[in-house]
C-alpha cells in the first residue's frame, strides 16, 4: 500500500533479512529510540544470521507475526513496526513492538502509516479474531505516548518494570476493536 508521504508500506519479504537486520541494529544504536527496545545493540549484533533469516521468512508468511517497513521512493527503508499475535491472554490480541523511524524520516507521517498498517493487519486476521492491539511505552517517552493517544490508544493502567532498568517502568496502552 502506498502511504500518504510517498512511502510504500509493506511486509518484509523472506529474502530481505540483511536489510531487516540493518534497520533493527540502526534502531538499537539510535540514542533516542534505544529506550523503546528491550534488546540491546550488543545482544542483537551477536545474533546469528539464521535468526534474521527466520524473522524475515515469518514476516513474509504473515500469519502470526509481520514486520511492516516504510520504503521510500529511493528504495531506502525509513522505518519499521512489528505486530505479533498473542493468544495467551484473556482474549486474542496483537502486540505492537519494534516501532522505529530513522531520524531523517521523522516528522513525515511514516510512524502513523506504519502503525495504521499494523492495526489494519490485526483487524484483518480471520483467525484468531483480534479484539485489541496493545503496546508498551517507556515512562520517559512522553512523545511516543502522545503519538499513540493520537491514534486512539489509551492507557490500560497496567505497568511493568523496564527489562533493562528495574528502576524505570513501561505503561501498557491498547486500542480496542471499534
């Protein structure tokens, strides 16, 4: 699908694992975005190429997990978002993780396009039928929290300790099927 700012929003293809790895490592190295990820750059860079191949292949299948990327007119990847099905909660839901937009693509509307693609994918699943989309926002990331609110997400009241820093917390936000 073509986004409003000239990006093509689409799932990662199986053979694009190297580009997926590069984008994820860029996100983990970004000092602004790093707080949003539970994995560190050091952990990710040590992961075997097979893991990246599997992630890209699973996304291409699009059954229970998908990575959407925003491809710019020049072919570069401006950002990404991952949505995965969770069936171990009270009702089937999708969990949005790995939201990242490269610094030079921020402020273009790409983040909103990526999130809307993940939400549309979630609502479009035939099995399981998803009742809500959820995500976690770091307590220090007020800008992201405001952005998600603008898309209709609301705080659920649930919190958890930041896996990388037990003195900090993350807040759950959710969007219910409307």
